[in-house]
C-alpha cells in the first residue's frame, strides 16, 4: 500500500461520511472516550460510527480532523500492521490536525490491537468496529487492556423504526398517528429491527433474514469455534427458539439435543450456549430467586432480534411478544434484568427499578387474568416492587387489586413509552 493511495482514500472517506444520510440512533457517546462498537451482524455498528462523525462535525470539528478508514474496501488488500502506521503518517502529511480515528472492520488486519492500544496510549480519540467472528466483546477488555469502552449496538428500537419509516412520534402521536403506528408495529413485531431490512420488500424479508442467520451460523459459530457437530448446534438453536418463554437447564438441553441423534455432553452444550451469546444471537437471564448454581445452570434464553426468532416458529405470536419485551428491557437495564421463579412465576424483574413485568397476549380469559395479576401481587409482598405491569398485544386498562395498582398496556404503546 502506497501513501498516495492512502491519501486519496482518506479524502474520499471524509467526503463520504460527512454527507451520508442517517436515521439517528438513540445512542449518545462521549467525545472524550475511546469506543469499540459490538453487536449482532448488520445491527448498524458502522452507521453508529457515521453518526458520531456527524455529531463531531456539528459540534464544530472540521472534516479534515476525521480519519475514517473502511478496511473492507476492496481496494485494500493484504494490509499489515505496518500499513496501519502508514495510514497515520499519510494523514499527518496531509493535515496539521491531530486526527480522530474511526477504524471500520479493522479486525481484517493481523495484530490490529497493537496499533489500537498505541493510539489510545498516545491520547488519540479512537472508534472501532469489528466483525463478531474476530472481535467479541468478551475478549476486548483483554485485547485492548481496558483502554476502550465497549458500546453495545442493538437493532432498531420501535421509535427508531418509526423514524426510519418517516412516521412522526411527537407529543400528540397517540391521537394523531395511532392507526399508522399500530399498523407499522406489525412489521416490526414479525421481522425485527435490523436497519437494512427496512430496504427489503416484505416478500423478501424472510429470505434476507435466513441468509443473515446462515452467515452468523457458519461464519461466527461453526468456523470461528471449529464446531464439528453442526447438527447439534442447529438442534440447540431450534430448541431454544421453541422454549423462549421457559427456563432451560443445561442437563435438559443436553438430553433433548442428544435424543435427536446429535450426541453431545453437558460441557459441550455449555460451550455452545456461550458461543451463541458471544456472537450476539442470544442473551440469557438468571432467576433472581435461585441459588447460585441454578442461576448459572437454569436460565431463560432470548433472541436478540424478533426477525431471527421468527425463522424458527410455526405459531409465533406469544413467543415474539415476550421476546420483544425482553429485548427492550435488556437494552435499558443490561445486567440488572432477571426473571423471578419461586412458587410464583414473574416474566421479568428489575430490582434496581423496583419493577415487575408480566407478558400476556390477552387478559380476556379470567384464569389468565388471575394468574398474571396474582403473581405480580405476590412478588410485591416479598420484594421492593413499586411498579406492576402486564404487557399485552393490544389491551389497555388499570387494575386495582389488594390495594395495589397494576397497569395493563399494549406492547406498541409500552415500547414508545419506554
């Protein structure tokens, strides 16, 4: 790689990122910290990088201060760590500024982490994205020595999805655009919030999601971890999809997978579950009421996006409903989110927010209504809970019972309130 080529690319990238049209994400970053963006494939990590560049420009930085480089550019081949330093030197020959580095898909370059650590040690501002196949959040702290903040990047929230669909959600949205919002929610509910999917015709969305899953399966799982028993991994994913509303123990999953003919050990299942979470396909929740061993070995597993979950379901509505609630709560509360199971079953419990949440498609059946509300009232007797919610598909009311208030709210409204 020669300096003239690098200089042309630096200038070209500066013009590109300054003019790209964005749907602004609900993620706000400090201008004083270094970041690594991690998340599911196609969740919008690069676009979050573009958003931060435009934020810096709006705050008064000059385009010439930006050193953005896309290492997936087909004009860049066989780069080495020495070429990374050449990029820095080429920039310094162009401009007198101290650059702000935006390094997109840098994991392509062998030993990239040495360069990234050196930039941070020299007090440069640096933003990095990378493929899950070679840059997992669990490894970054070790690789970069604590010099970078890990920023989780999730698919679109519902409000971001509406913005991308050019639907206004101003102060009077509930009265002005309710019908349009509810209609749009159906698409978000079934196909998820991956940004690129919004450019795909409805008839092709499932195929696009299937292709993405295959890339994750074969690239981020089978190839990265040298998995020989790909049948066992497929069976495990399908079983987790079918069981998204119930806790699954290591032993139970091992028995189910093994009965299909894909014989595995419990240790192998534990490894597979860790791999699935590391690649951002799944996340898991502990039972707040369990003892330590059960917290680890008997967890609930949710897909990071409804569209991917929907690939595996025949009658999907109730599972998609709970999964989308789990995603939203996970984004907001991260490691503070649990489920609660001890004589009663509460779908989600956030002790720091004093919040308990049940998810039910409908409360019209009296038995369902009693089961869901009684569980909320009982958890309030033993835990410091101030807010009790039942999230439904389209029902809304307030229930007064035993001196407590339980708010029933439709999912599309709750997502926007959240």
